[in-house]
């Protein structure tokens, strides 16, 4: 077996996986040695995976003082190394749309494969996440404990403080991120590519999420840095997207604080190839709206307040959604603490999700209300205080559909709770204590074999409660009667 150098192995794969040819080998050797140090030409390796080789090159670059020791500095260099196998944006776009003409699904699959292979999608980091399902009355909801994004270390924080403020790119979703080198306080994007497409006569972009939360987690983003807005055009865009990108769902975060996502400053939607629990949830009460008999409608059996509409007639569906959005924005029902606005502030909006089902357009409309009160200063329809030990952040699009994204701290805290249930420790973190005692009281059968599953199931129950807190019309009789009052105010057929 012939032993290869680290440099030779990496260049071999670049040539095999990119537009570079054998004639380019000397050029590639020199460019890579410039990035990581000339000593790399003498090092041997037994690795054959491209990402493993990239990691070895980064380790040598640190030794050669070609890059700093922080994750951010190394990530910038790593992206630059993986840029060697990434075609330039014009080529990526040309190939995508050329393939799309004959086979849209293959075009999407090819771009997804490239985004993984060039390490834009951080497959190694994503694999660290903890994932499990828990059974609830609403179906099997999904739980992720997000361990893929590295936490900031003190060195990175110190370096970031020394940097001059930069307004470029304006945010993480701007097109200007494509090919951006990155810096201590902005992620590396040298290997980032965006597919451009026309959406209702405006240029939009299609890319994947680097730290994906589900299968083929992608982002559709406006080419302009403009704030999120839920309006009639939103729904038309969503339906156009699922036509252009077959097999994907697409949804939008709400456009108001508290009930919106983490980025409200740039218009964007999220999509992918994943079936969430909410999509599987059945219609609980079916009806049709007056004048829209070609649109089937109903209330979904889900902890949040969801209307599901389905039709083959896009224009009719969009007209009904426009009517529903206008009605909800103006609707109040003080008997169940639903208020359209107060003190000049609007409280109502919608989190919409679009997909194709059995050849028809399907829209789920999740009603949102961002009121606060003295009792619930974080939000009346936000995770309440007693469940914030598990989840206190906004309930955005992904979680609305039944996939919890929980903080990294829970990995170790879950183990401490498990040890407490087994009598190995005397207490848990103060904010988990009441919950842990409740688990202990309700699970006298806990043992070494089942403790992990019990803790996971109890986390799932808390997340179901989180979603119930975020539901505007509650799941009790009073709440469901109030939900139907709103539906009837829009006009339904008896």
C-alpha cells in the first residue's frame, strides 16, 4: 500500500470532486501550502475522508501559526479549504437550473449533496445533537438538544471586543454572505452558495441551513434586507415555492416579537423534506367557508390553534387566506383574553406552513397573539414560568410544528436529574427541583435501565405543555367554543 502525504490526499480529492483537473495539481499544492504552511507537504496520513483531511490540515495550520486557536478562526480557514471543491456561484446556479428543467428533484438533491460535501452543512457537528421522540396525545413530537453550534469561548469574546464594528454583511441572511471570508464575530462563508430564483418578480435565494435541525433544512430569503412581514404576498410566495421546489414544505415565522423567530429583520422562510408531528395531526372539526366551497377546511388536533386549508384551486385558496388574515388581525374575544390590539400595538398575526398533499395545495395557519400581562410579562401565549426551566425562548416556526430545539445545558442537566431519580445525588439545579420531585413521585418504577427514557418522556410532556401555553384558543371546551366563534365570524356553511 502506497503511503500518501496529507497534501497529496487532499488534492487528490479536490481534483476528483471539483472542476479542477490534474494539470492544476501544482497550483493547488501551492495555494494550500500558503494557507496551512509548507511543512504539510512532508506529512503522511491514513485518512481518506475529505472532512477528516480538512481537520488534519487545520491542526497543522495551528501548529504552523497560520491560524489562531479559536474555533471561529479555524472555521474561516476550513471554509476556505473546502471552497476548493465548490464551483463559483454562476456555475452552481447554471447547473442547478439546467438540471431543474428536466428534473427539479434531482437539481435539489445535487445542490444538497454539494452543500454537505463542501462542509457548508456541518454534518459532523449536527451528528452531536441529541434527538428523541416522545409520545403525546398530539402524536409523537420530536425533541432536539442542540449541541452542534459551539459556545463562545473567552478568547473569542476578547478578540471580538477589539474588532471594529462592521455593518457588512448586514445580517446572516443577506446575499452578501456568499463567499464572505468570515471573522471572529461573523461566521465563515467562503464555501457558501445561494441559488437565485424569481419569486413574484423579485429575486430570492435558496440555500441550506449550516446547522440543520431536520432533513434538508433550507432557507428561502429575499435578496433585499427588509423586515419580516406576514401579508397576502407571503401566502402567494409560499405556494409558488412548493411548486418550484417539489417535495419540500415551506413556512414562515410570524412577524411580531414574542411570537416571531430569532431574525425579524430579514424576510425569509424555512423549508425542507421532513414530516413534522403537526402535519400528521388530523382534522378535528371540518367545515367549509362561505363562498369558498372548493377549499376544504378544519381545526387541527394540535396544542396550538391551527386552521388547515386544502384545495387544488390556488387562487381560491389565496383569496380565503387573505380574508382569514384580515379577520384575525381585527378579531378580539375578551372572554378568552384574545385582543387584536392595545395602546396602538397590533397583537395578532399568523405562522403559515405550506405543502403539497395528494396533488393539492395545503396551508396550515397557526393563529398567534403576542400580548403580555402583569402575570405573564414574557407573553400570555408564550411558555409560562413553570416550564421555562426546559424552554423559555420564543416558539418559532419549527417548534410550532412539533420539533423542540432545546439549549445545550440540558445535556448535563438531564443526567443530573436521572442521577437524582436514582438516588445518586441529593438535589438538582434549583429551577429543575419541583419538576424532578414530580417525576420521582410519579415513577416509583425508575431504575438504571429505564431512567433515561423516563426523563426523555417527561421532557416531551413539558414541551407539549409549552405548545399548549402558546396556543391562543385553549384545548378545553371554553377555548374550542371560542375558536369556533372566530371561525363563524368569517362565515362558514352550516
